[in-house]
C-alpha cells in the first residue's frame, strides 16, 4: 500500500495530462479529475474528434502556440506526459545529447 508523503493540498495543481486517447491517459484522466475536481485538463490530438468531454481540449502536442495559450489560461504546475512513443534512451544518454532530443 502506498501513502502520500505530502498532504493533498500540496499536490502540484493544476495538472495537464497529455495523451488522453491512449490507454494510460484515458484511465488517468478520470482518476485525477475525481481526486482534484476542476484542477485537471487532458489534451488530445486535434484530429481525434471521437474523444470529447469536460476538461478535454483538442491541442496537438507539437502545437507550441496552442500549448502556450493553455499554460497561460490554466497556469499548470505539473504535466503528466502519457502521450508518445516508448523511449529506449537511458537518462545518462539523454543528458549527453541535451534536452532538445526529448522523447
């Protein structure tokens, strides 16, 4: 059993969840929305129109202007990145190539 080391009030909120159309994101979104109502937003690719609902925003992860507007609007304190490919690169190798080559 896991216990939180900090009180719920100390959680970094609001929270942005990417990849809500995938299995991890699809399951994480309702969990965090129930735990922190009104403080969680999920994004999906704009061409995936099948997933709609409260707190789900159509915004491509590559759309820096759109993401910037979301961050300006919601002032996210944390991002749960559940979108993207598996990254076989180790942390050590990633530190050598720099932050521009992120998975």
